[in-house]
C-alpha cells in the first residue's frame, strides 16, 4: 500500500530542477522585448517629428509663393476647340551660343575712359549755377592730350528769345560739322521751336532772367561760358547777340581765332561819365578808380581766360554788390578783370563792329535799305588794324546790330560778299 502511494507521488510531482531555468528565460525575453519596443517607439517619434516639420515648411513655402505670386483664375472653358500653335525650333547656332546668341550681344563693351571725357554733354541739364561752375572749372594739368582732338569754336548767343537771323547762320555753319559748338541763352520763358534739322535745335541752355545793364547779364555770360567749357574740345569762345552777323565765311573766322595767341576783349580807360563816372568807391581797395575799365561786352577769348572768368570769386562778388543801377556791369566787369590780372593775354580790341555815330545809349540798328554789297564790303576791309605788332586787313569778324527785316538781303548777298 505504501509502495503504491510513493510511486503515485513520484509520478505526479513535476521536475523541480528545471523550474528556475524557465523563469530566467521568461524574464530575459520580457526585458529584451521591452528594450526593443522602447527603441522602436523612440525612432518612430523622431521620424514623425522630422516628417511633420518638413511638411510644415513645405506648406509654408507654398503659402508664401501663392501670396507673392497669386495664380490667375483658370480661364473659362473654350466654346470652340483650341488652336495649337507650334513654336519654331531655334536654329542650332543659337542653341550652342555662337555669335548670334543673346549672350554675346549682352557682353559689356570695353570702356574708353579717355574718349568719354571728350564726348560733349547735352545742352540740357539740371545743374544749379554752383554745380555747373564747379564742373566747368576742371582743368587738366598735363597739356599733352592722349587722343586725337580737333579744336572747336564755341558760338554763344545771348538773346531774348529766338536767334533772329538764324537762317543766315545756318548757311554760315553748313558743311563745317565738328568744328563748332552752339549755345543759346534766352529768357527762361522762351520755348524753343527750331526744327530738328536746324543747327540751333536743342542748343538752348538752362537760363535765368538777364536784363541789360544789370549784373545778372554778366552772370548769363558766365553761364554760357560754363556750359561751353563742359565740352573739352572747345578752344575759343565767341559771345554774340541775336542781331549779330558774320562778315566772313566759317573757314576764315575759324582759322583766325584758332591760330590767335591772344584773346579779344575791348578794355580801355575812359575818363567820362560813361567810363570812370560809373565807378563806385565802395569797390576800393580791391578795385581802385585807376583800375576801372570799359569795353564792349561782346568778346572772343581762349579757354584759359574762359576758365578764369567763371572761377573768379574775388572780383565778381564786389561787382555784384556795388555795380548797380547806371553802372552797366556787362561793359566793365570782364574788361576790368582782364586788364588787372591777364593783360599779356589780351589783344585789347573787339572783333565785333558796331556803329555809335548816331549817339545814344545803344548803337545804330541797320535797316533793310542800308544793307548793300558796298556796305558789307566796307565793314570787312575799310579800315586796317594793328594786331600782334603788325598791320592786318581783318579788323572785324562780326557786326551788329541788324534788324530782322535785313535777313532776306543778307541771304542774297552772303554768297557774293561773305563767300558762304
């Protein structure tokens, strides 16, 4: 009986030595599973985080692009079948960047800095007088010019409006392009109406009101000089009135001026009411009565003297303050300045003829019946003049004052007498 009980108990009792091993395996697998699960969750978290960030950035870019460049609304559906246009295939040469390609054409050309200096600016600009005079005062210190340069004569017209005898001057300038420049200073209210074919077209400079006898007339002359000095090819500067005519053809006048070693400013001491009588004692001691000079406002000067006139900050302010009313600064400022500072550079004569025989504050104005072939020939050669220590046959290159009704006769006589 006992034997059966023992055997039964041995059969029903599990094997105790294997139990600790199975428990350890379970714990190990559990820990391994938990570790793997943790790594998977962590990796999933970072993946989802980065993916959502990129998605948000992409959405933000799309939103900004849509705001900056909104897409147009879709076109309405066509009522007819659309026509398909086939674009021609570009030539092979254009595809491979040959000389016909835009890339070659858009290449910047090499700048010629010296040539840019000699390119004359347009007559129209927005510079103030202060800016203009500063810009025009530039003077090269090296005399040798690095490029081939043809000197020009600057013809500066001081007018009320249009150039009254413009057709005559058109004939005078014809065929001599590149040897002259033209500048016109008129009343600022005047509107230019010259055709594009005219040599006077677009040659009006920015101007201000200038009244005869006042210092703003002198400032107008200086303004003309400053504008003409912007063209570095201008070597001689001629101031002319609206009623002035040339007495010779262009070649004769050009050669005479370019080859002259003097400027032509009339300047003399006149002990009379219209001379010394206009002097203001407030100008002393900078300008004394013995230094006061009178002369014609119509001058022909070289580039050196033109620069000196516009940079003058010593004598011009004195004239501006004290030469008023009956002083007539346009007849005294430049004659006095040149005689005081540059007497050796001046020929002390004018090249513009005027007739004072009838008296009065203004010279005689020639009418149509006075203009004859003999009259013009007398103006050209009736009197011999002393110049450069020798007698010359040419006394005057220009003459004034001619009324507008003389234009027709002047045009008819110019080829015969003046040879142009």
